[in-house]
């Protein structure tokens, strides 16, 4: 609409000017080189406009002829560039599809048509990786490093290639250079931190962690947790050389992550050794409420050196009440009761866990049987069941199981990799559990049939002998769980009286041979 209005306004203006000139023709006389020309103003203006148009057309034709070679060259170059970009796109698609032959063909065509540029270098590098040409990939990535716009991409590619050929030194150098160039790169910051952890350079790892946090790679909660892990690692390294520094580091780690079990256990031990047992107890109790763990139970049990077994049992009862009915609290009380010879309490604590027993529960039951009644056969059967029982939680990371906590995975260097969980293991069928003999008093509640195993039929009534036949001795049914699989059975009374009761270590020596076989 606006254009129509402007067109009409211009047309009206031109018509007005033409009418005005027609009403006032005027006279123009031109004398030049002996010639005289008489004309009107309107004709002069028209002639001037025609000459101007002719000059413009002539100049345009001349300019087009002069620029024609360059324009032809530019057009051909543009066509080549278009074909090259089309080849690059097709090559990247072929790489995504896994077609190495097509990718190699498109990469060669693109290299012939297009000058070296980021996409072409990327196509060449990925084609070399797809075809297994490590030298070609390395050359392409190094060419990227030489350019400002592809330097980070080239460093990442060189880092990956170094990791593939297990060149840790080169991979670390590329990661460090990328982290310095761009602190916000996640892979570079994480790799630099992991290499520090693998080397055990906890101070350097703390510096790398601080750079990652400053670059926005970590949130506040993750940063506090990982810093606590590194401080705990430092404290573990200093506990035998500088206990004061180790204690300060452990307390700072507990402040950052109160639920970090290794930090709380170490800080509690160091405080107890320094004489501050009350503070150590509060610290371990706080960590126990957040995360009940056997390491905390052991540290809490060792707060008072030389304490009697009964005093230790009292402390374990108090610790168990802090976390309610947690499994670790029950096992800690059972272990302490067993050491204090409170067999009834140990049995009462372990009985509810027999519905889904683990190896640790069954070993405690074997110890209980041997120490309470000296029944080596029943103790051996409990230990035999422990061989195929479900595993207990352990410190695991990247498929490794460690008896003690470690700050980083020895395989990948990943920080805070070890988690307290049940290791992945092959599930094995389990038979019914053996039935523990009931104490004299009070009688415990009957266990479900899935726990105590199949019922034993009552003894059959004696049958009257027929005439001329001798009466048979009354047969007493024997429970299938009376003896272990390789138990030779009860010894003669005379031999049993003459020989002393076997030592407790015999059961566990038998268990070791059984597990090894």
C-alpha cells in the first residue's frame, strides 16, 4: 500500500513538472565551434537525460566485459565449493552409517574440491578412525590443533587417540593443555582431575577440582563431596606422619560431607587417640545416623582402648538405637554379644536375619554354634552354607571389590568411585537353612518353614514282634542337618571322653579348604 502511494505521488510530481515546462517552453541557444543550436528548455532536458542514459549503458557494458573473467572464475569456484560441501556432508553421513568405503571416497573428493577447513579436517579424521588408520587420524587432529578455530577439537581427538593406545603421558598433556585453553571444557577438566588422582597427587587434584568448580563444571554439592574425598585421602596419607594435620583434614572433610564414612571413622579414631573421646563419639554417632556402616561400628567400638567386652556390648546397643532396626546395627550388636559370651542375645539378634541370610550372618551363626555348644558339625554346616550364600555389601568400583575404601578408582581414576553396595555375583540356588536349636528358656517364637527347613516326621510307634521273631530296635529319625557333608559322624563314647573338644579354629580352617575347593 505504501509503495502504491509513493508511486502515485512521484507520477503526479513528474506530470506537474512536465505541464509546467510545457506552459513555459523558454529558449536555449548553444553556440560551439561555429555551430548554433536553438531549442527549448524541455528538449534540452530530454537530450541531456538521453545522453546520460547512453553513457550509463556504455559504462555498464564495458565494466561487464572487464570483470567477466573474474566472475567466471568465481562461479566455477563456487560450484566446486558447493560440490565439496556436498561431499563432506555425504561423507559424514557415511561415517554415521558405518560405511568406511563411501566415507573414504567422499573424503578424497572433498579434499580435491575444497581447501582445508574445519569440516574437511573432521571428515578426514573420522574417516581415518573408522578405517583404523591411526596415523591419518593423528595427522588430521594435529592439523586441527594448528588452527585457532579447531584447536580444542584437535586436542580432544589427540586425547582420545592417546587413550586408545594407552599412552597416559600424552593423554595427560593434551588434557592439561585443553583445560588451560578452555577451563569450561568438561572432558578436559575431568580428565586432568582423574590423572591427578591416579598419580596420588591429592594436592594437585584439589587444585584441579577448584578450577573445575570455578569454571562451572560442578555444582556446589558435588564440589563439597569431592573435596571431602580428597581431604580424606590426604588425611589417610598423613595419619602415620603428622597426626595433627591429618586430624585437621579429616575434620574439614567431615564438615563438608558428614555422611562420608571413611572421613568420619578416621576423624573419630584420631580424636580418640588425642583424648577427645566425647567429641569423637558424637562425630561417629552423627555419621551413623546418616549412613550406618560396619567401619563406623568398629571405630565406635575402639573409642575406649582396653574396655571390657560387656562395656563394648553396651556401647553397641546404644549405637544400634540411633539407627533403629538397621541391619548393620543388628550385626554390630550380635558381634559384640558373641564376644561378651551373651549367646542368647546374639542368637536373638541374628534370628530375624535368617529369612534372607548373607555370608556374614552365616559365619556369625557358625561362631555362635561353636562357642556356645561346641557342636562342630552344626558349625561346619553353617560355614558350608556361607560358601554359596548371598554376598554382603563391600566397597566396589568399576568391577573391583576392595576390603578398604579408596578415594579414586585404580582403573579409571574416577574420584569417589567406590560405593558401599553388594558386588555383582552369579546367583546360586540355596537349600533350606538348618534349624538352630531352641534355648532352654525362654522359648523363642516358631520360625517359618522357609527358614527352619523341611519338617522331620515324628518317630514311628514300635511294632509288636511276631512270634518267633526278635524285636527290632526302635529307630529314631535323624535330621538331614545333623552332620556336615563330610562329617564322619559321632565318635565312640570312649574316644570322645578321652579326646578334648576341638579348638574353634578348626571350623574356619575347614571352611577355608571348602571355599578353595
